[in-house]
C-alpha cells in the first residue's frame, strides 16, 4: 500500500474504483481531465452532499460550514478522478492550483473559507506536496444550481506515462 493510500485510509477516505459522474444522467461534452507534459488539468466538479448535488447559495440556503464540507467532498472526488487518470496518487509531484467558484448569496464575502475545505484536505493527504496556489470567488450561478465548483491542476512525476 502506498503512503498516499495509507494516508487516505487513516483519514477514512475511500476513493471509488470508477470515476464518479459530474451529475447523474449528464453526459458532458468535455474530458474529465487532460494531460499536458507533466501537468494534468482536472475539469470542474460540483458540490454534493450524500452523493447528491447540493444546490443553492452559500450564505442563504447553505451555511458556510455546509459549503466547506461540500468543498472537502469535491476535493475527494477530484482525487478519485486523478487516481482514475494516473493510477497511483504517489506519482503526484505536487498539487499546483485550485480554482474554487462558490455560488454565493449577493453579499457573501467568504468564498475563501469555503475553499479551505478542499485545500485543507489536499494538505492532509499530500503533506507539503499538497500546498497549492488558489483562487476562490463568489459567482452569481453555477451549473445545475450547484453550491460550488472546483477544478484542479496537478504536476506529475516526469516518469509517469
């Protein structure tokens, strides 16, 4: 078992064996990831709760804490996509960047605190290699009315196929 798999197990995180759908029943017209050199770019994943899309505005129907937890779950889903793409998360040299979009209420000013749910999880899993740059913004709306969307860029070891 790789050190990353051991860390996931110690955090009680089980990644699915198959890449989860963006939304049940939706067939996207884009790739879940693309590779460019030693970087892999993961398409945005939407906030869910209990496996179901979590819709609404953070700061109104959805609390900051719910949004932060949803961001953590999105990070786990991104790891599942990354693992499906490369096979072994031990091949990740570092997490490069997250872009977090929060479906915020009109006066919601804390998308950075929602984004912390994803950032903290990645540091827990990868340690220093999980420290990344990040943008976090509030937006007027997201696909399907989801509470948040996150995309990610990771750098892979040069020997990774």
